[in-house]
C-alpha cells in the first residue's frame, strides 16, 4: 500500500497571479524549482523504494466512489509542477460537471539541485536533468525509472476498493512532459492493470520537441519518409529518438511488438498552431531533434503522418492543431481542443489530416 506524508514547501508562488499559468518553458537556465509538491507517494520496485512528490486533489488511500475520471498532468523541463497543477485545476473547473467527478494528480520529477535546495530527505526520488524525460533510472535513492513511478500511480488508480467507479484515466503532458507522455505511451506498462480493471486509458501528447521513431526513417525535405540524409548524426536513431539502446525499463521486449501495442493505444497529439519557432530557446536543436523537423508543429505533424503510413488500417490515434497557440501548456490544455481531448467536452474542429 502506497503511503503519503506532508512535506514542508515554499508557498509564495501559490499566491502568484494567474499569468503564471502561461509559463512557456522558455528559460534555458537550469535552476532549482520554486515549490516542491505537497504530498509524497511511496514507489516500491524490486530495485528499491523512493518517495515521489506530487499534487493530488483527493486522498488516494481512501475510497472515492464519486470519481469516474483521473487526470494526470505532467510538467515541463522546469519541473514546475505547481504551475501545471494550477493549469489542471483551471481545466477541471472549466469542465463543470465532468470536473466534479475528476481526481487531478500532478507528479513532480526532481533533480539533485532541487533536493539540495529544499534539504529534502534522502528517500526522495531524483533524476538527472534530462533522464526523467526518457524513462531513465533515478540517481537516488534507488534506480527507479520515471516510468516506474507512473506505473505506481496507475496501479493505485486500478485499485477498485479505492476507485470502484473509475472509468477513464487521462495522462496529459506538455513540452518535456509531452516527451514523457509519448515515450510512456510507447513502452509504459501501467495501462495493463487499468485495462484489466475495465478502465480506459487516454494519452494526450502536447508540443514535445521529439518523438520515438520505430525505424531509421525521418521526414524528407521533398515529402514522405526515408533514412536520414542530413548532416552527420550517427546517434539519431538512439533512444529517446529511436529504438536503439533504450533504458533498462524497456527490458528485452521486441520493438515490433511494442509498436503494434502503441498503434492500438488511444493517443491524441495536441499541437500548437503557433509553435513554429525554429529557434525557440528550449527547442531540441540536437542533430537527432533536427532530423525530426524544423520546429514542434512540423515535428508533430510529420510524426503523425509517419504513424499513419505505418498503420493505415489500425492506428487508434489522432492529431489536433490548436489554432493560434504557441508553446504554452495552459493555453493548450484549456483550449477547446484541449478540453475535448481531456474531458470529451465538445469537439476539436482543426484535425490534422
């Protein structure tokens, strides 16, 4: 049984104006987080145990019979779970009746500088600045993958004693959180327990800088796909951009089988129509990232077309453009398309074809 405990956190930003919600991950400078989430969840694996900070709108250890939907929101590269949690709260409030039966959970993947800055206990999980985005193991207190941490949350949600009427779990990530979501949707194991319990799982992947490709092919300048022929980039097909040398979490699973499973998973790619800056401060400008396209809207559109081409008769996925929105998680999730993706409220009239 996972347990929770309160921790002492800085609270100044909780009183910040609503404009904080528009924080767009544009700062390339790495600094400690301003706030650590106010709950801790114990994550236990065969490799050890660690505590994961998170925000949660209900007590995960007590029966919640009125809850029918769980919304998990994943922060961006700044690890600013407080900002993303506030954005999730805004979406829940806008959803009205649908929001009243929704539990909101916002995990926080800290790194060492955060643990040091807040003098957190040694049992708090922390990753490298990039490792948590791709499912790498924590650097302390135990080698627990960020994906295993997500597994732990989903396993608790699958507990019918706690959530007897849960019908759907939505996992939504923006920017670096979108990278987490796309890669977790590819290799994540937590969905199995929910499916067994009769709970539907939906992934919302918003504005990531890159995606996992299942072959050496990448978008070609003249259209279509083929082996990358740009500047020398020997590692362009390595994880987290491709299937070579994945993290230990993946194990020995065949990527042919993994891709077949991924194609059947319910995934919505949510792409900002104005996320088109090829020089955005935190756009992945590595050769592996550039191989996927010049900017995020192009990369997401190309990836969706890539998946359509590989699975013309069996792709359980869709891509929606959010008109006029750039690299802004709050505007993405609280747009008409975002609310349609998360809560099935209304429709999105700008599908990518």
